[in-house]
């Protein structure tokens, strides 16, 4: 009887409708229906295909909606109808394993139709502080520069910060294919269609394809679809974490997600702030980060989020916000990329806030010595390369010069090369042991 009563309470017999009163580039204004921000409505007109639109703002006498498909024209007096609460839910379940889907959870891989087993709230639920578990197990990435010098743990939230063209996509793909975990959710927000195809072609050819799920919204799609792609990917990752699995969530990229939020905010009339980012951007980013992590009851989401900087100085507002929110950052250097050193990780500017708790004492000491050796070489680079430095003047500089080639060889790694964690630590310790004390 209680189930019937709940069903009756949830029933809404009234048709909620409105009509388009104004249409501009990117958004429309309608007289109704009664709706909340984030709800999905359907816009229909005689002789035109129906299309979906997301509510971006609720005014005194009208709604501001952003069509999900910007290629379909909207005319005045088109009918606007609320689609229902199901549109604010994400589809989740094992049916998505081994599939490439769009922001609305529809297949993009030309495979069979997907029949989800469950739904989840699109915007999820942030774990309470005492329901979290501090990362206490090192995550083996197979990348020596990360495992050896910026060790990260299961359930950690890490950013990859770079300008364009320095090997970010290659590093992300390498991590997706090499990290040991139960499931990988790859979320491509605002990416080029060509790269989506290339990534999925490589994944779908693997024997362990069922370990991967890819959610993609390309750069030509509307801002609501680009933001929804991230939320759909997060909902899938949370579902598998709640099942006790270790999930690797790769988000590429936070910057494009923030740009999509900015488009929505500006369409809604929100005031622009620094670099024209609207307040909704800075409200959403902490929640996205906090939805990831390790749960005390079991299961974890290790998040690797790429952040694009406008310049090589990585000093724009999204970069600064994400550095403060994340548990670590890996900085890619254009200078190293131009030297042919890949992955182009600037280990001296990269930080893992959990590294000290994850490294064994001997590993931590070797990492400190190697970082000091690299820093010494960089500080003296001008003197060394100009011939002004005389060997013997400083034991530290002499050692940094002598071992620089070995350090570079340790950190240089091919995209298809996977290094074992134990092997990386042994090579690191052997190299650091040859140098003087940097205490």
C-alpha cells in the first residue's frame, strides 16, 4: 500500500507547458513550464523536429533554456514541455562496460543498444569527511617519473597541467592503458572528434576492452552536453566505487568543462568575473573534485584531471583553483618537449601531497636526492653551457653534470613502455646512491 501511495504522490497529472517568446544565438526564452535549473525540456513546433533544451535560469516571468542541439532552429511560439525528473538522472550499470557513449548515455560505438540496470542522481552525492579514507596504497602507473618521484595513491585526485602541444593526450592515453585498476572511465569533454575516434579505436582493440567505458562530448556540441558528459562519467565511476571497485576516472579536460559552464552562466545572465568566468564555475569545480576519492566502506575513485593553461606559465584562474583543490599536480614542460624528452614532466614543479605517506623511507630519500640533483643542474645550467663553470669548484655541481644524462634516461620513456614500480624504485635508488649527500 505504501508503494502505491508513493507512486500516487509522485504522479503529476498536469501537463507543464510554455511557449518560446524569444530566440537568440545559443539560448531561448520561454513563458514556461514550471521548472528548476538543470531540468530538461522538449521544444516542439509543427513541421520541425523536436529538440531538447536545458533550463539555465528561472526568471520572474520566463525561463532561459539552452538547446542541446544547436543545429536545429527554434521559432517563436514553439511549445516547451517539461520532460520529467528522469532527465536529471544518469544511467549506470555494468551494461556500459566496454562501451563508448555520449552525454545522454547513448552508444557511439555502433554496438548493440544499451539496457542500463540502474539510475543515479546526475549530480551525485559528495562523501562526508568521516566516510572517506586517506589514500594508503601506492598506485602503479607504469610511468617512472610519476611512480619514482611524484608517487600517487589509490583514491587520490591529481591534475595534469599543461599548455597545448606538449604531450598531454599521449600521457593520458598511456595512463589509461597502464594503470592497474578494476575499471577505467575515460571522460572526454570538448575534445576533437578525431581524437575520440583514435582513443576508442586503440581501446576497442584490446583484450581487456570490458575494463573501459568512454563518455565523449566533442567540441562542436552544446555547453549543456559538454557538462553533462562529465556528470555522466562521474555517476558511472561512483556506481562502480559503491560496488567496492577501484575506478580510475580520467577527465580531459577540466578547462573545457569550465568553459562550458561559463557559456551556461553567461546565457543565464550571471556576472562575469576574472577571465569572464561566472560564479557557477567556481561553485561546481570543488564538488566535482570532492565526488572522487576512496570510501571507508570500500571502493575508490582515483581521478586524473587534465587542466589546460592559456600560456606555458600555468597561471590562469582555473589552474590556480584546481591546484588548491587537488591532492597533487603533474606539470608538463614545453622546454622538455622541445628537447624530445617525453613524457615532458617537470618533476621539480610537480607535487604529490600523498607521496611522503606512500613512499618507503629509502625511496623517499632517493627521490629527494634526485630532485636536488636536477635542481642543482638547472640552477647552474647557464654557467655550465656557457663554459664559465670550472669542474672541481663544487662537488654537487660536478655530480649533477656527470649524472645528468643518466637522470634524463631514467625519466625518458616511450608511450608504449611500461615500467614496473619496484624496478623504477631500484633504478632510482641506484642512481641517487652515486651522488653526494644533499641533506
